[in-house]
C-alpha cells in the first residue's frame, strides 16, 4: 500500500469518503443502542447520521465513477474520461522528476491551454525547489503571472511514455495543474462527446 504522501488527490478523496462513511455507520450503531436518549432526540440524530452517510456514500461513488477507463477505439487504443462533478476532466500522469523519482500528478485537462502548467505545490512534489527562475510571463483568467520553464525527464500515461516534456510552473495562485496541448498534441485525436473526453493514442 502506498504511503499517504504518495496518494493521488483522487485516492485521498476516496479515503476521506470512506473514513466519513465508517464513522457515520459506527455512530449510527452507537446511537441506536443508547436507550436512555429521549426518543425525539435519538430520532433526530439518527436521521442526521443517515443523511450524512448517504452524502458520503454518494461522494465515494461519484469519485470512483469519474475515473479514466482504457478503451478500444476505431483508431486504436485510447482513454475515455468522464466529466467530474466540478465540470472538469481530470487525468493523473506518472512523472519522473529531476531526482529520478516517479510521482503521480493529477491534472485538469485543458484543451484551451497551450502548455502543461504545474502548480508550485506539484512542482515541489516532483523535486523542483527554490532554484526555479520565473522569467516567463503568461496571461491567465486572474491576469498576468510569471512562469518558470522546466523539462520533465519522463511522462507516462497508460503505458505511453514521452521523454523530456516541456512544462511551466505557475508562480501565481493555481488550484490545480493544467494539462494543455503542449502534451496532448502528442496523441492522434482528442474528442469531447457530451460528458466524456476521448484520447486516442
């Protein structure tokens, strides 16, 4: 089992849902056995626990539902992503950092972005430290921000590897790393169909 600091955002999210669900079920059993609690208070607590448990179970199901799935397409092998609850498509890549360590990084697939853009937090996970030089400038929804260019030793997606991939580290506030066309254009086709995004290798 991977260490906690090696878990992806999706794995951490599912773990949180599981912990909440277990806590709710345990609390439900405890409250059910406490006969000294007034019937009205006990009924209210039970309904509150049931509601929380249903919400946690839905969140766990929803998180698992929107994972990527490998498929066979007419053009060959590919990957289908379902739109997540936040309206975005998420994809996790295994990236080899400057120290040779492979780290899973979760991205938002952004076909409108020209480059692969890393948050400072994700760059730090990969081993990029205070030596980053923010010499570039990029226009974002929040205005202009400075960027630092890095070269990723290796990027792996479902067995498909790319060497020396260019990426930018965003100096400003960015809630998630972005997977832009600088990386996606390596594949033969990108299609968006209703709530799904298909990548053909």
